[in-house]
C-alpha cells in the first residue's frame, strides 16, 4: 500500500473523547476507519476521508453488545432493528432462556415460551430444521446488527421428545447431542437453558449436563435462565456452577434477579456466592436495568404474585397494557383463570426490589443485556431503553459507576465472556462497530405506557464501518454479520 492510500480513510470520527471499552480512562482522539476496521486511533488532523463525522464534545465508544436478547426472529422480519441500533447496540446475542428458532422442524409444536419467538398461530415466523440453515438465512438477509447465536435446550427438547413433562431418555439425549454438535459446527456460540419454564422444568441437572456434553473443549458457553430466581435462587446458583464444572465450560447466569418480596435483599447473598465461584471456574452474569421482568403470562399461582401487567394477548389483544388484577376483577374470576383466558399471552411482572437491581448492576462483573421481546405494542421498555438507561440514569444520574465502567459492561466485558474476537473494544485492527453519544444528554425515553420510543443522545452508530444511525434516523445500512466462536474464527 502506498503512503497516500494509507493516509485515506473511509471514515474519520474527529475530535471526540474515546472510551475504549476496556475500562481505561477516557482520552481525546480521532478514530479512522477503513475497510470495515478501525485503522487508526490518534491525531488524524492531517488525514482525509471519504466521510468525516465531527464528534466534538461527544463520547466515541465501541458499539454495544446486547448480551441477552430474543432477537432470533426479529433480525429476519425487522432487519433494521431500530429498537437496538437507536440505543447504540451493534451486536445481539440470540437464543437465550432455552429458546432458539433453530433447529425446529415445520411440524414441531411451539409451546410457551418458545412461541414468543416463533410468532403466533396466524402469523408464524419461518423455522429452520438445521442451525446452519438459520445462520445461512441471517447471512443471506443481513440485519443492521451483528448476530452471535446460541441454541436452546428447550428447542432441542421440542425437536426430539414426544412429551415435555418428563426427563429425556438416553435415545433422546443422544439425539439432542447430535443436534447440538451440528449447531456448534455451524457456528453456534453456546447453549442456553430455561429450566424455569414448563417445557424444560422436568429436565434434571443430569439431563442438562448430558445434552450439553458436546460443549466441552469447544470454547462455547453454557448460558442459563436458572430453574429458580425466587425462593430457590441459592440452589439454582449452585446447580449452575455444578453444570459448569461438570462440563468444564464457562457459564453465564442470565438476567440475575431476585423475585418475590420475601427474597428482596438476597443479592447480598447471591453476589458473594457468585464471586466465590468465580475464583474456581468461569462465571459471568448479566442484568437489565429495571425492577420489572417480562416473559410469558404464567398460569401458575406462585408466579403471578404482585402486580402483573399484560404485554400481549392473542385472545384479547385489546387488553395489552392493562393490569391482570383489574381484568380478573372485571371478569369476576381469579387471576389464574383470567391468565388462562388471555393465552397465549405475555406479561410484565413488577416483582423485584430496586436495591437488588442496583446492587447487581453495580457488581463489577455484571454485563448489560436487554432481554427485550419484540412483541406487540406494549413490550417491556427494556427493548428500547436498556443501554441509554444504564449510561444516563444509572451511571450519570444515580452515580452507580463511572461511564468507563458502564461502557465496559456493555462492550469489552461482554465480548470477552462470549469469545467474540475483534469486537467490544476500540483498538486498531478491530471491527469498526462504534457508537457516538452525548454523555450529558443520553437518556432512555421508553416507558411502560409508551415503550417503543428511541432514546435521546445517541448521535451515530456504525456497524462494520457502515454508518447505520445518524441523529435519530436509520441510514438504511444492513451491514450486520454472523459472528462465530473465537476458536472457529482463528481456525
Ligand atoms: Zn429468561
């Protein structure tokens, strides 16, 4: 390459303050991008570029990695992914909580919560019988964000078992192992489980360990929506650690939380337990910055305690946004009966303590993941607000941690935990996933009443070198790639 060519960039971000995703203190520098990579960070005043963005007074950071999503189908049917891009998210990790869109055959049943991904009866999304077919479909019709995909244990059960209310037998376990190996070969970055949910709750720890055996030695991760996040949270943590040790793989505890009032404050017990486990094995965790959760509408009394707000209902779409208690009263039935009549449905559960949320968010190693569900008109606001809420509300306004830490929790830390090489930090040679935001004004605007609203303060988002979001508008770029595990990357 001649000197002249090396002086020219595709894009220069000038005059900004770099927070590089490693937790080191911010510094002023220009960022030069060429061929989708970060070509130089420093004083580039003497250089030219096809496009120049003036970032004076702004933070320039690595694009955020959403460690916990259910975007498996959304990236295909809503490829612009404005709900994520508008927050500065450039990579989503899919296949969480035991549910993934692949492998599923066209005639597989879609029990809740799997149907949160597969769409409703009237408008089902495409399913893919091989994991490789799913990744090919994503590559063939790229979205605006990068995707690192996991395979779900519940999905594997649905594919191989004729009834889900029991433990898998050895033939079924072998079949699941085969499907998992195929998925890993195709590029899945790990497995997730959702033993909290009915289709997988009958699976004992031994089944999970056997099914996940192909993970061992691959570098892929074991990610879990644990069996219990309420009264049994300590037992569930121990089960998770034991699975990780038995398989000798890194574990990720999804959306760590303590549900039900009797468990409020127990993060003072769970976090030290997690810290202690981290000394002996690889443990990671994520959290979303809200004190309400959201998932399928349960019909189990113990899971319906506290205030429950309907997010979607196929039977009664007009009741989205209403409280279950009110609906039950109007109908003159119990909350359980009202939940049955609303099915299939999803809901928002106001079941956490703000102090636990803050303690878990502030725990050094906690990653940020939205857990957003792209469903209906009244989704949980975390779908649109998670990342700006951590940067604006929790870091700047509440002062929970410095901005450098906040950025690290949504970029460098996440890339490290999921083995996403060349992402998550602003370094020469890395892929050019970049967000430019205003630290003084960044703020989530999504609320429970109006959840589908883009945040303030995210000025520009660049994915693989392509300007994708600019001052409140999507630029049309769909430069997202399928990310595979480091070990495969290096092969
Ligand atoms: Zn979950």
